[in-house]
C-alpha cells in the first residue's frame, strides 16, 4: 500500500530554529540570533505566559467547543458579530477552512508571486488548482487591482497579502474594493493580514462591514494570526473574519477542535495586553527604519515586521551571516535568489544584523 500520487504537491519548507542550526554547525545555540521567521523578539505577552501555566493542569480535557470568550474579544476588536470569526489552528488552518468552504474539485485560486507558499499548497490539498499573479519588481512590488486583474481567469479565490510577505508592500482598501468589484460575484477576495498590526492602515474588515465610506460586501474575507504581533507562533492560533453570509459554513468545515484550549486561553490574555502589542509594533518600526537607513544594500520600504534586502547572492550572504551567528531568510525559495528577508529584532539584534550584513557585503565587494 502506498500513499496516493502526491507528485503535484510540494513539501512546505519551514525555517529551522536556532537549536537545529547550532547542532548542524556543531556550535552552541547561544551564539545565534534568529531573524528568519518573523517571530516576536519580545516573546509572548507575560499575561499569555501566565494563562498557559494556569491551563497546564487541565489539558487532559478536550477544549471548549466554542471558545466563546476569545471569539467575543476578537469580534469586539473588529466590530463584527461573533459568528463572523472562524478560529483555526494558525493562519494556516484558516487558509484551509476558507478553501474547504469554497473550492469544488478543479476550482482554482489566484495567488501572488513572489508570495506565501501555503495558499497554493492548501488549494491543491482541497482538490483545487493554483495560478499566480506577479508583483513586479520593476514597480517595487506595488500591489494594485489592475496588476491582479491582468492574470485573473475566473478563479474562486484571489489571495492578497497585505502587508505582503516577503516584500512588505500593502494594497490600499480602495484597490481591494476595486478587485472585488471587478471579479465575478462568486469570487472571494481574501486579504491575508497576518502582519496587519505592523501596518499603518485600516483592516479590510471595513469592506466586509461597509465602514469608512465603503459599501458592505459578501465577497471579501480577512485572515489574521496570533503568531506575529502577539508572539504566540508556537501555539498555532489564527482566524478568518468572514461576511455574515459565510458564518454558517464554518460549522460544517471546521475540524472537531479548531484550536487548542492552551492556545485560546493564551490568545484571550494576549488580546487584552495592548501594551505588549504596542511595544512590539514600535520595536518593529524602529528596526525596519534602521535597516532601511543603514544597510549597505537596497532595502524595500516595508509595513511588516521584516524587510526585503537585495544582497546580490542570497545563498552566499545568508550562509556567511549564519557562520557569524545571524540566521536570516534566504528568499531563493520565493524566486528572489538575490534577496534576504530579515525579521525586525530588538535594538541589539537589529544592530547586530546591520553590522554583520554590512561586514559580509564589504568582504564580498
Ligand atoms: N500568512 C502569511 C503571509 C504568513 O507569512 C504566515 C506565516 N508565515 C501565515 C499566513 C501563517 O501564519 P500562522 O499559521 O503562523 O498563523
């Protein structure tokens, strides 16, 4: 007996942690700083850490089925009804739910390139297909409705990442509205705001709810996560915000326990800790400004907690940085073999990243 033919499916390449890198190089983990996975350099909110400890003794019980308190807190934040929140096992889980609720076998999704690989992988798991639209480097990866519509060919879902990974660019709400307007009524535009807290922009929830001068729509959804600004990547907690018309579908597509009790209790504590998020966002802004100003390479302006840097040869430079204790993301897998993505760290981490990168670039010049 063999698995079915999976040759059309590619394995997701998760970034390796400090322990793994240190082991591979035969070095001590304390010699490394990791700025490769857009994690929160301040860790989780202290209140979330307390909630995790307090929940430890009850993890032998199944999670609550509804997590009503967390759902209420999220719904309150965005001014939507509780039923419009689809909790999931990370943003990745929310991507799966949206595909499960939308795709018939053979339907396609349209995804950005360069871009986050899991959209396409998930569509294929759900017996769909994926096609790409390009963010043009010549236009500094600008995101416009026209740029997406050029490649649109009747796909059921159009994925927009705003702020975008790995470019850091955003799509203006008026452009997202135009995209939704100019695609057929049966096409859903999903705005992935995994990095939304770091951007100086309104959430696309305004389009779902008809706020800020926009008409309410039933063909836009938003994706969010606790992995980035909230520092809970290891717990796997994310959610989609969907139009009212989509609320009921969740009860039919979610797995028996969409998110763990530990994750939800920590998430509830974290969402109330505004101070931690504000500090995290401020750190990210300072770090990306410093990298833009001081790296001796082209850095694209970013609204995320990372910057994209043109270093000429991403493999050589990322390996040299790793040798010197700084782990960053080689963007070859995004189709950008000359670029690195460097996560915003603390002030000290950012200094180290800037100085080490500039040293490596100077040695190679
Ligand atoms: N969307 C984007 C654009 C991402 O970069 C990521 C994380 N790499 C995710 C979604 C998913 O994040 P998570 O599953 O940790 O919530």
